C-alpha cells in the first residue's frame, strides 16, 4: 500500500502541477491548456490533476495566484536591493519589475487581468495575493508621503501607478508599440513624468 501523502507532499505536487501548467500556458496559450494535457505533460495519470484541482477554473486560479506571488517576490527583491536609494528610486525599480514580468509572461499576464476574472469574486488565495502585491508599492508611497516627498495620497497614487504601467504593457501586447527602442523610451518618459508630476517641489 502506498504511503499517504503529507500536507507538505501535497503542496509540493500541487506546486509542480501549477509550474507545468504555466509552461504550457506560455507555449500554447489558454486554449492549449487542459487538465488532460497537464497530465500528459507531467507523466501522471489523467485523473491525478483532479486530485488537486476540481476543474480547469480552479487550476487557472492557482496559476494566477502563483504568478502574482512570483511578481511580488521579484518586486520585493528589487525594492530591497534599492533600499539605500530611498522610496522614489525603489518605486521606479518596482515599476520596472512589474513591466518586465508583463513582457516575459504575456499569456499569464493576460490571464491574470482577464476582465471576466476581475469582475468575478476572487478566491481567498487570490485576494490575499493581490493585497500582498499592492502592499509593495503602497508601502513605498506611504513612506514617501510621510516624508513629504509626494503630493498625492498613496491610495490614489497607487492606482495611477498601476494604470500607467498596465496601459503601457497592454499597448505592447496589442502590437501598438512594437519596437524595443520606442517602448523603452516611453517607459523612461513615463517614469520621469510620474516623478515630476507627483513629487513635491520642495
């Protein structure tokens, strides 16, 4: 008789299935991702994925949560590495990390920000992951606000920050800013405009 899996074993196998699903997503898109395809790609029985995800929607939710947590970890690391440079430079690094994530994971990014998914009630895991991600930039803005460095309240500025970066990534994904030179020039100009527009003169 097979030894029962521990909770740690279950989480590890679930994470492995999610990682494999993310690879399939970026290669073949969401239409190419099925639980059957996932089983074939990981060398398990067709029924095994159903032991961890009740359906494709549950798998997709887990993939989005994993993606957001990956972004949060990368952003937190970038912010930590720029800790000696102050909150404004740290915000710039967080923004660049966000853009890089969107460019390197186009299908996952589109899946995370699927309008139908956003309008639906998020799972507890998704809500927690989003809150943790938002806290990275919001905490920096709060610090800059407390120091008198910025002129807009952190909650409002955080929405502007996200809207600007998301808009730029969407333009790239839609093929409206195709060449790298133009894209990265716009990114630099966007960062400069945000800084000049929201920094206090004093």
